[in-house]
C-alpha cells in the first residue's frame, strides 16, 4: 500500500466532485472489503475522569468543568462482565479506555488480566491508556492485546491549539512502541473542532504516510460537551462545526488513502441522520461503535443500529476478518500470534 501520499494529492481528493469522490472511495472499498459488512465494536470506560491532560475536547480532563467525576480502575470482574454482555449483543471487538496520561506500572497486572479475560471470550481486544513505554507495550503484547488506540487527533499544525500537555511527537512515539511490540495500531482523530479543510488534509496525510497504515482508523465528529474548551467555543460559534457532506468527504479520503484499514464511524454518530450514516458506509466506513454509550458521550444504541442495518441491507462482520485484513496490511509475525 502507498505510504508516500503528498498533501497536494490528498487535497485534490477532497476537491473532487462529491459523487466522483464517493465512487472512487466505494470502488477502493470493494477491492479490499465486503461492501455489506460492518464490524460492531463496544467501548467501555474502565477508568473515568481525572486525566491531567488538557485536551480541549475531553470531558474527562481535570481542566474541564464538565461534571465528570474521577473514578478508580474498574474491577477486573466487572470489566469482563461488560465484555460478555457486549459479545452476547453481537460485538466482535471490545475496546477499553482509561483516562490516564499514561498507565502506572502498578496498574499493568490488572490491565493484563483484563486483556487475557476478554480474549478468552473470543473477542478482539483494543485498549487506549495514554502514552506507553516500550516495556508496557511489550506486556500488552504478551497478554495478547490485538489493537492499541492512540489517536493523533488533528493536523500537526493545529495540534498545539487543541492540546498543550503533550506533543504530536509524543503520540507518534507511542505508536512506534506499539508497532515494535507487534500490536496492531488503531489511530485516527476528531473533525469538527473548528479546523480548516487544510487541517483535515494534514490529519489524513499524517496517518496515510506512516511507515505502515493503522489497521484501524476511527473518524470522530466532535461531540461538543459543555465545560470543555471546544464545547464552550462551538456553542458560541456553531458555524465552525463540520457539515455532513464534509464529514463524508473525510471518511472517503481516509478510505482511498488507507484502503486496507478498518475505517470506523465513531463519535458523533448519534446526531447524524440515517442518510449521512448511509453515505459514510458508501464512502468506505466499515466499523462502528454500537451500544448507547461511548466513554462519556451518548451513542446511537443497539436497536437503532439494527434497524438501520436492516434498512440498508448491511450485516455485522463476524469471525477473524479484521485480523486477516490487518495481516494483509503487512502485520509482523508477532502480530499474527495475537490472532484467536
């Protein structure tokens, strides 16, 4: 797969007539994925609030006045019970997030036990715990973690306007540690944060020119939360939010530039019309978070998703297809060892 995309090439994709862009994205998607299958994932906050980072979009930051209370890491048994419920509801991947800048070494034994327990249920595992050391990444790999999520959030140029407590280089360093440990990478970002199209070009360019494309690319539409910097800003300037057509364009460009990745239609879906979601699936999105909650924000819900899938003739992806796609992206032997 190409990893030498230029910004001008990506900008030219964004500038295509909408129907032509969707045609190219759908054609690319069909060349690498079943067009009627969508992976169902469930996201659970295993440690909420109290994060020292100052991400302008996040209600879990100690810098936000969002009313989200800090909690301790969930009990292992409680996490596994939630995973079993998600599996029984049809989810294939169980994603777990902890509001940390980085995990402490004392937290790792419980995290390892959680990974092993969820994998024993036959589900794919994904975690987002903040920045990792090489040793921590190695522990997660040994436990059998399938994916590690660490979003780059936005373009390199806009990054410092959204977050000041870490740099984009810090993010990319953790992705390097994850790769070196043999764990599949899940990395995307958020659009609708008042950025320009040039920022969206830069965001896609950063991902599409990594030495290897992320196996999973979540595209989030900002959910403005009162009390966060961006939530307060966009409440006053709603025109700065991204429109539906531009969001679909972003999904389509991600699909064309990273053809073998799972492109996840992530946060913000609960406020999208069925028509917008259908266009995203046509543009190459083939993964969603299901259930009625994400980390702290609302989600569309299982019943609404089932009804939408029925109307569109879509079905839930099952089995090891995503891991096979990860292997096709060029996964290392160490990654192959994580497959169920």
